[in-house]
C-alpha cells in the first residue's frame, strides 16, 4: 500500500474550508465522513485506507440513512451555494 499522509488537506464541500484527511477519517467520532469516498478518491485509495482503520461492517454504516444534523448542514450548504 502507498504511504498516505493523514495531514494532507483539501477543501471540504460541507464545511466550506480546508480539512485534513485525519479529520475526514474521524469526522463522525466513530466513523469517517459519509462523503469521504467522493472527496478523496482522486488522491488516495480511500476504501483500502479505511479498511486499515475500520471493519467492513463499520464502513457499511456510511451508506445508511444520514442523521438529521448532517441533512440540515447539507441543506444549508446547498442554499448558500445556490445564491
């Protein structure tokens, strides 16, 4: 596996500023951000990296229903970018 730097940064579409890969991996405290695949897939082998940190069953939770808070944050972001 390629060495991956957890301190590398990129712009977060949900938060509107730069965040590190380390933040995205632990964004949900016990799970990574549900958008980690789409945000990081062009830079690192995301799935393989996450499997070194989480089990397959934990990662399946990423594609489940989103929390109300996550939905509200996404709606706010969409409203701001559509103006």
